């Protein structure tokens, strides 16, 4: 059905007109060395503006995205992103600003970043925030570098970071890149940190505990007082993975419950379109202990002027060129300003209510292995379906036929046949009901005609792919089969 844009090309057709030249015409060869000049024209597609537009609209229709349908991808917070954010990020005064521009001429951008950091401090209860990291995982790395710098300053960087088995998968990867060893801590039957196991592994060689909170089970860790005492006894720090902060806004401030380092995922919690590799922003907030080590440059306010400060002797240095992904910072700033403190709290309340509503609607049809009340997401097990010869993967693929994005599956690893659902706060009850009805309908299909689920999807542009082959030998010229329905 859909053609490649190259296949639509027609010699001489074009969708642009260039203005008359206002300078004397020169030959390209007088401007560029001969060896860099093409011998033949690039074979670019020659199409009209109309064709180009339709082509890309058609492609966007073949794909799934949040502007098209429900996207309950657990741990990813695929919520609706207000379009006003895009307007603000596209403001020429912001998006045409060159990062090498002088401080004097960048006061608007600097004040926006300064204020955003102030808001994040207020939201998190932490003492200072850097906006530089470009993603959640980058924030983790920056946070771990701060932890290392802190311990080094005390005379010993230590060797281990403890990570519960319900943590996000990027945590152990970041730990390794930061030169630490990750040591896994078990969860108890409620999905909380198993304190006995924590005690067993905690010692003077522990640099920090790295806690995803709420965990990837969507469960809030309630034993922080005990955990903090244990950490303090050995001089270890508490890192909190705050990518799931959309469960906590206005309800819990990590800085108030003993957290030393926290990364935010602005692109998730504070609404930037994300997925497919970015862009993102993963600011890091720290407690008093770690302020001296934050990256440079820092944005300082002196009277009404904003300055960049580079002279910070104990700083870990730069971790991104310039100040990070500025346009994501603009979106987060607008989102926070637009909602205010009451609005942000409602974000979290709605995220939690939506998740719990959906969980209740489905609980008689799937297994909930960890019984604690979830926050913004929950994890079912598809193990009962497996007994009928249908896997979680089959269920996920069948959901695509009904126009839903699949939940996150097979993660977290501690749940067999995991189905991780995060509805987010931006969905209506009607959408949640439609999704729940569809999930239940698929369980009926599994009873009556399991093959239709096993062979799904049937209505998407491509059917079930060999996913390993698709990654290792991508065939970008595959034939689209007819889209039915
Ligand atoms: C998404 C996520 C991350 C990683 O964030 P990226 O921006 O994708 O690097 C880390 N931790 C948790 C809990 C997450 O949900």
C-alpha cells in the first residue's frame, strides 16, 4: 500500500519555489574544492508539496502514537503532551538562540532555566538541581558520578551500589558505566525492599542504594525510615530513580524522606513527546552533601542578572555540551507554570486513580503477583494464559488489532509473563473502560479461538515479525500488506 517516497518521484516535479537571487551568481566550483563537488545530482525524490505531506501523514497513520490512541506502556509515561508546549519551544526567541551567545544576550533563556531548577527543587525537596543530563539514564550516570565524587572526597570511592530486583533496567547499566559493581537486593512478598537481604549486603564498601520509587511494580517503598537508618550506619547514600515522579507530585518530596540524589525524567513527567530515542532531559537534584560536586556551568542569579559559573573546584565537570536539551527544558517549564502546584498534585492523583481503576476492572481476569496498592502503574502476570498456550506476547500483539499500543511486557523480570500497565493521568474513564473491555474480550477469545490471539496481529501494516531478524537484518523495502479495518 504505502510506497516509498522515492517510488512516487516524477522527474521535474517539485514542491518549492526559490526567491530570485539577490547576490551575484557564482559557480559552485569557485566556492568549494572540486573534489567535494558531486559528479551527479543526488537522487532525491521529486514530489509536490501535497504528495510529500500526504506521504508523511500516511506514515504517521501506520505507526502508533499518543495523538492517535491509548499508549499504556508501563514505566514510560506515554501521556498526552499539551500542544502549547510545542508552541513555546518553537518560539523564535528561544529556538533561534545560539548557545554561544553571550550571557548578556541570553538572559531570557538563563532565567527560564534558573526558574525551572527552582521549581524542581520545590517539587523534589532537594537542595540544588542540575539541568544538564539529556535523559533519565544520563541523569543516573551523572548522579552516580556525584556519589563517587562525594565518597572520593571522604577518602574512599567505595565499590558497590545496591539495587533492588524491582529497579529499572537502566540502573545496573549506569552503575557499571560509573565504575561501580551492582549488587542485587531481593524484594519481599509485598514488592518492597527485603530488609534482611539489604542488611546482608550493606557494608562500608556500599556507596549507595539505588532505589526506583515507585518501583517498576508501581509500588511505593514504605520502609524508608528503616532503610535510611541502615544506610546512615555505614555512611552510604540513597539514590532515588525519580523517573516515575508522576506518581508523587505534590504528595511526597524525595528530599523530605532522606533522598540524597534523584533524577527526574522531564520528558515523561513534565510532558515532552518521547520514545524512539529522544530528545529528553534528566535533571538531577541533590541534598546538601552533594552540592559541591554538581556539574558546571551552574546558573547563578545575582540581583536580577543571570550568570554562568564555571569556577567550582570540586565539580565533576561538564556532562553535556552547553546546558543540556534546552527545548525539553522549555516544555517542562511551560507545563509546570501552566499547572501550578495544585495542578501538579492533580496530575499525580489522577495517574494513581486511573491505574487503580484499571487494575480493579481487570483483577478477576489476570493475576496480580504483588498485592500492595499500586501507584501510577501495576504489573499483572499472564501465567494463567500461558497454561492455555497463549503468551503475554500474543496478548500484547492482539491488542494492536484493537488500536491500542501494547503495555510493557516481560518486564520487570521478577514477574513471570509480566504485563506492565501505565494508563497515565491524561486518559478518560471511557478510554480506560474500552481498554479493559478489550483485555477481557481477548481472554474470551483465548477460550474460544486461541489461534486468533496466537497469530495476532491481523490488522496492522505488518503482521508478526521475527523480532531478532528485524533488528539484525532490517528490510526497509518490505511489501506492506493490505490494511484491513
Ligand atoms: C524511563 C526510565 C528510566 C530511563 O530514562 P531514559 O530517559 O529512557 O534514559 C530510568 N528509570 C525509570 C524508572 C524509568 O521509567
